[in-house]
């Protein structure tokens, strides 16, 4: 094992069991295709995405769940033939909202009014309008979707479901396969979910001493 990496399977603080879930989570590169996810497990994972934090409280994500073999095979081709895409029990394609994030769209105004009720709404909307005009909305929306994706993978690991985040895909092909309106959504990420065909290897990460600076 290279000296610059640190084993992460050391005993964890029993008062922080969530770290045990992070220890178990790994990128699965091949699933057992004949083991479906139960509706309850899938809803639990999706609920973790729904409850994720988002900038301005705008919930920039939309989740498209695929489980039919035809859809999975087509998506595997669009994802550079990565085997975990075709063998997954289910795929969650996370779409980043674009059109709905316009400051004058009813969706944005509804959610801003929820986050900033009453007299706070007008100034919040004006602040958001300035932000929206000065930022790369697509990139920002995609980054918010990654927060939801991370929570969904952690939630999956917590109930014994394996996952793999797929960022390598041909966006135009995915848009065509799923008949997505590119003016309305950007494809942010594909999550493959299921039961891994092989046990996870040893988890290695850089030590905190190399990653953290205290000032």
C-alpha cells in the first residue's frame, strides 16, 4: 500500500455511526443484475435526494428512474459501455433544472416565497435576480444536483445497497434516449444502484493531515 494513503477501515467512534456508512460505501463496477431493488428501498434512496440542501432552497434536481432492460442497455451505450450501467438494478438519472430557475418563472417564485416569506420575498427575489444574471446557471444547477447524489449514495449504503456515480456519458445521446428537453434540463449525473457482484476492496483515502489546514 502506498505510504501516502491511509487505511479507512479503522474502528470508528461509536457515537458517530454515520461514519461506518461512509466506510461501507464504495464505487461498484459490476452489479448482480437479477436482484431488483424493492420499491421501499428505492423510495428511501430518492427521499434522501429530495431532502438534500440546495442553494436558495430551489431544489434544482429532478430524478428519472430507469429499470427496464432496454433503457439500461441504451444508457450503457451512452455511458461509454460501462458495465455497471447495464448491470444495475436501477438507474437514477439526475436532471438539473435550467428553465425553471429563471427569476420570473413561477417555479422559482413559488419556492423563493416559501424560503423567504412575507416582506423578505421582494429583496430575496432581487438578490437572486442579480445572482442568476452573473452566474453559469447550468453549472450551478448541476453542482447542486451533486449534493443530492452524494446523499442518495450514502443513504443507499446505509441500507446495504451499492452504488456508482456515473459522470462519464455522452450528454446528447442521453438527451435523445430519454427525450429530454435540453432547454429545460441538463443531465447532471447517472447513479447506478443494486447489489455489487464482487466484495468491496480495501478503502484508501488521503490522511486528514494532508487535506486539512487549520488557521
